[in-house]
């Protein structure tokens, strides 16, 4: 009887041990909440969209500021030019978009000259008919209105200027000689022997260091060197104003 009890107890113990490790008693892992995952994904998409939106908004805002600043700078420059030129009235011509004008800025609409000035190319020209002065005085008179004595570099410009001059008068231009016939233009552009319009025999002496444009019977218009102290009319020119 004793040994049988031992056997029974032993089997009972073994059964108890095997049931002790039954996996049915382990806690089940928690499953992630589907709604939380969807909310997290939506938040990421929303945050990314907001960043892109604000970046685009900043780019647009910057572009508008740059455009406004450019327009404002151009307006200030135009006002500065008009103020410096000391002109009270302008005469403007609207640019024809069908014409190709290389000198006309693409972002402008009007080309303007001071009233009573003549337009040609990219410049405006004025001839003094009631004020005779020396070359230096003529230079100062042009400077007072923001211009300078005319500089001529082409046959077309020479022909235009002579077309608005009086054949009975002589006019100082912006060409002078500091010594030994080293001719210089007043705006420091290079002097080109191949684009000059001297009368025959001109220049003649080293004492005649300033240049006029005048008309001679039989030969027409040309340049003559004369003493700078002589009193003559003059031709001023200034760059056109573009608006």
C-alpha cells in the first residue's frame, strides 16, 4: 500500500509540472490601435503639406518684394534723372512694338526728350541760337542742363545734326585738343580718324584747339578748328529718357 501511494503522488507531481508551463496561460500581446496609426499618418501628411505651402508662400512673397523693389528703384532713378536734367517738360514718343529698335530698353514704353530738343537714335539734341559763348562756356552751359557738347561718331549723326543747323552760323562740338593735335572727345570716347568730318586743310595750326561744325560754300558742312576763346553757338546732346 505504501509503494502504491508513492507512485500515485509521483504521477500527480509530473502532471502538475507539465500543466505549469501551458502556454494557454501566457498573456496575449497587445494589438496596435488602427485608428491611432491612421491619425499619426494623417498628421505627418498635414505637417509636410503645411511646410510646402509656407515655402511656396515665402517664394511668392519674395518675388513680389523683388518686383516692387525693382520698380521702385527704376522710378527713383527716373525722377533723379529728370531732376538732374533740370527740365520742366518732356516730349515723349511711344515705342512701336512692331519696330526693332536696338537702343530701346525692352522694359520701357516711352522715349522722351526735353521740350524743344530733337531726338535721334538714343540721344536728344539742342542747338543754341541766341547764346554765343567760348568753348569752355558752352561746355558749362550744356552741363547746367545735364548734357554735354555733342559727340559725333557716324555719318548718320553728322547728317542729322547739320540738318537742324543754320548754314550761316558755326557751332562748337565736344572735340578739343589739349596739345599737339591730340584730339579728345568730351565724354572720353575714343577719337577715330576714320569717322571725322574735317573741312579740307583742317586742322591747320596748333593754336586752334577747339572744333566747330560749320557750312562752307561749295563744300558743305564740315569741322573747323578755331581758338577756344572765340564766341560761337553750340550743340548739346543728352541720352534719351526711357519711361
